[in-house]
C-alpha cells in the first residue's frame, strides 16, 4: 500500500502540470482569435476610408477639368477595360480643295456643275460672276459631304475643259475637339454647383454674387458649344472653292441674250469714236515721222522760191516798160 501511495504521489504533480499546460494553450488561442478579429475590423475601416478618399479625388479631378488623361474619343468616349485598348481613335479632319478650270463654253460647264452638285447632295454656299478683258468666269464656294468629297472632285474633273488645277488639303482638329469638349464638361459642372449654391443662399449679396458668376459661366458654355458645332459642321461638310472661266469670247455671248437697239447704237457709237481716235492717232504718227523731211524740204525750197521771185522783179524792171496802171487807162469810145 505504501508503494502504491508513493506511485500516485509523483503522478499527481504530473497531472497538475498537464492541466496547467492545456489551460495556457486555450488562453493563447482565445487571445490570438481576438487579435485576428480586431485586425480584420481595422482592415475594413481602412478600406472604407480609402474608398472615400478615392471618391473625393475623382470628384476633385472632375471639377478641375482634368479629362485629357482619360484619352476620350471625340463625341463618344472610349470603352473601359480591354475594349479601350482595341478601339481606334476617331480623328476629326476638315478637308478643303481649291479648284481652277478653264472651259470651252462656260454655260455648258455651269450646267454640268449644277448636276454634279445635285447628285452628290452638296449645296452652294457662295457664288460670284466675274468678267474681265478677254475672260468671263464664275467663282463657287461649295459645301460637300465629307464621305463624298473625293468622288465629287473626280466628277468635277469629268467636265469638258482645257486646263484643270486641283489643290486638296486637310486639317486635323481632333486635339481642339477633345480640349473644347473637356472644357465644356468642366464648365457645366461649375454651372450645376453654382445653381445648388444659389438655392442654398440665404443672403441677397451671396445670391447676387452667385448669379453673376453663373451668368459668366453660362456665356462660356455657349461659346464652347458653338465651337463644337462649328467643328462638327466643318468635319461633316468639306469646302470646295471652284473657279470656272472661259477665255475665248469671239462671236460668243455667254449669257445667250440678244442685244437690243439701244445696245447696238451704243456699240456703233463707241466703235465710231474709237475709229476717229485711231485715225487721229495715225495722222499724228505720220506727221511726226515726216517732220524731219518737211524741215529739210522747207530749208531748200524757201531760198529757191525767193530767188525766183527776185529774178522776176529784175526782169520786169530792166525792160523799161512799167507795168500798166489800170487807173490811167482812158475808157474806150
């Protein structure tokens, strides 16, 4: 019995030590669980704070008009994600052409041009007739749909002509369009903020100040909208400057109208006056050319005539018969 007691006596401390170790392990696990829950909670709070900061940053960027870094497509904008990498940038290009054509008959060329304008869906923006010495012509400013710009120029080249010159240019306004669109969005955001401030204003002075600022911003918005409309129109419709002219006008009246009696009399009078003036000019030219000869002839002829007259006087004085005096002759019968 004493041996069994001795055995249980040294087992008792061992059991107590095992119980204490188990208690310590359970306490450590509970502490680590609490610490993990607390870390998870802190992580969620930090994440929500980061999201709020990102929203504030995005809003501030919109207010400052920093839309250039987003690489937007003019008028529509790029898609997000992988689609943004595959979409091509739609350029805004304004095309224009300066054409000059010498034709055989101006009236026939005008008719062909009108047909080409009608068939291509274009329209005449400006027209002017010109008439100079030896030349009649017409100048056109034509707006052509951009998708039919080159076919229209090819159709103009099919008009019967003597000489044809073309000069085609293009101007890329994509950067101007994106910049103007971004500025417009920023101004519209400022407009909405000012409207909210006006609704919340409690003082008349604040209301007046916000109203003045709103008026200035709205004026800038209208200017930017007008600029976008101008760019859109010039991109959609190309400009063609065309000059048709005819140089051979002999026996051909471009208008096809017969002249009246007054016009014919005026032309006859003008022709007669021109003939008289031309005759006088020819006479003066002949006199000017013959003047040296006349001077020499006068220098020779004057002494000869004087000598002949002197000889006649001497001959009449040497005969002794004075010339008869009609007053001394008695009347007959």
